[in-house]
């Protein structure tokens, strides 16, 4: 079985869709618009459309791409009433197969109530739940829900490649440094991200291990972050909630 090929596709101002291709199958993850996807396909036949959540900037291309290619739309079963053109609803605890490749589904609610992550061999598509050095806003959930959802993702192996839904990394890094300026891994990552963006290069993929070392939303036990928030003795969810509150205003 040939390994999967994953290609980021820039959409809108700062969205990422992803082409995932293997033997006889080709999927796009979270297509906000059809044009850039069609360009990236270079004549390949699209067999699947995968949606991590219902927001229009992750599903806006579903209709046109499905009509053109006859692709099967796969998305969260718990939110299937809000996924345009959905054919297959998936949920945690029940696997799904992409051709010969097994795919695990993680339910990661909080950004939206039905948000999921697609876990491929050595890769996870996190939509707007986990970003590079960030996490999604809590539009339909609570801090406790997002903290639990991120904890699920952190059980994946450290070398798992993280493909998120937006190019927010530089701003996320700047915010992270306001809370943990002494983090050497974060300092190095900031330099690398700034250099990549200066050249117009994407900052994806990340990895689970790198996020553990540099993402403030995953570092609620950091003494430096707790001191910056004046929450040295608070529980992890309280620390997470304050980080999210500050990021919302950053």
C-alpha cells in the first residue's frame, strides 16, 4: 500500500484545505471554495470530501466539487444537518476507511458542537480545534469541553503531523510569547515561523510533540504561564479559560 500524499491548498485569505491522495482515492479536507481545489487537483478525480465541522469556510466548496466529481461527502454524524451534501456521517468509536487506509475519528466539540478530527496514519486533520500554537474560539462549547477535546488530541503520538484549518501561526506565536517568554522552544519556533511567513511559505504541518512544547493552550501546567496569569494554584480548566479569554482580546 503506497503512503498517502498530503498537499495544503490555500483558500480564501488564510484558510487551508488539504488534498489527501493514495491508490485510487483522492480526498479534499475542508474545502471553503472550489477554485483553488480544482487547480491543485491538476485533473485528478476527487473521490471524497471530508469536513471537520459545519462552518461555511470549511464546507463552502462541497456543492460544486460534489457536482463536478461525484465525490462522497463525509462529516460529523452529530452535525449532519449542517454539513452541505453529506453522504456519510462518522463519529468517535467507529472507524472509517479511506480506500485501504484506516481512519480514526475523534470527536472534539467546543468550537462547534459536532467538530471532529480525522486521524490518518501519522497525520491528523484538526479543523479549527487545534491550531499551530493555538485553538479555536468557543462558539458552541465551554472551556472544559475544549480542554477535554485538546486532551484527546494530545494522546496521539508526538510525531503525528498536525494539519489545521487556518494560517494563524504568526499571530498565535506572538500571543504565546506574552505568556511564556522564557520558553526556548517557543522562541526558536517564533523565529522559524517569522522566516517562513516572510517568504510566503505555509507553517503547516506542525506536530503533536511541537504543540506540546510551544502551544499555550496545551501548557496549562507551565509555572511561567500560571505566574503570568496570576493563577498559580488554579485548576487546569480555569487556566485554559483565562488563556482563551486573553487570546480572544489579543
